C-alpha cells in the first residue's frame, strides 16, 4: 500500500464527495511520537482493504490544509491523527496511541 500526499483543497473536496471510505493520516514531521505512530500503523496496513484510499497530510508543510480538514470534518486538530471518512463524514477520529489498523477496521463493517 502507498500513501497519497494530501496537498490541495481540491483533494479534500474530492474526499468529501467520494462514496465509501477514505483514510486521512495527519502527521507532524517534527514529532517523534507521530513518526512512531505512523510506522506502527504501516506495519499492519496490509490488513486494510487494498482499494482503501490512504491520504497522508504533512501538517507542518500544509498547516492550512490541516485546518481545513479539522473544519470540514468537524474534528479537533491533533497530531498524529487518523480520520476515517465515509461518504463525506468523519466516522472515526483517533490520535496518538489510539491510532491503529485494528481501530480503523472496526468501523468498516
């Protein structure tokens, strides 16, 4: 699996309009905890559906997009943060030690 870099407001708008699930991982490239959580998530991500869109947001480089994600999906900004989006709505919001493939899969029944 591979991350798709989230680098534009147009991508966020497309995620909001997309049917089904998408996953957004907000990551601080300056934070060792965020790096650890990302690596732990990637160790297990082969358990996710192969067609699940995975978006990676570097919130240091794209802070304005991070703010847009928080506003558009009605979540508080955190880092690291995993958001599961279904049909344009955030159905799961995890941060720090809560972030896991298992938790992400729990909402995809």
